[in-house]
């Protein structure tokens, strides 16, 4: 009797595992393949922040402001 109950529980677990596996496979089979088409060369002019000279000028201004702020801080302490 005890072996019979164990066999029934084992069959139930095996059936549930099989159903879960097949339902997962079925849902994945429904998905269409995902295709991504990105055109980075749209033919338009590049934005201003995409130009290297803009970045060079921005970095130069940032360094200049940083130097001015640090020097003015040292002169006020003396």
C-alpha cells in the first residue's frame, strides 16, 4: 500500500514536470524571431554634440574654468 501511494505521487510529479516542460516549449515556439534593423547612417547631418571639435572646445573650457576656480581659491586663502 505504501509503495502504491509513493508510485502515485511520483507519477503526479512526473506528469506535472512534463506538462510544465511542454507548456514552456509551446510558448517559446509561438515567438517570432526578433529582428532589429538600425540604420546609423540616416543621411542627415550629425548633431552638434557628435562633432569632435565641439568636444575638444568643451574640454578646453572645462579645464580653463577648473584652473580659474582652483587658483582663485588659493589666492583667497593667502
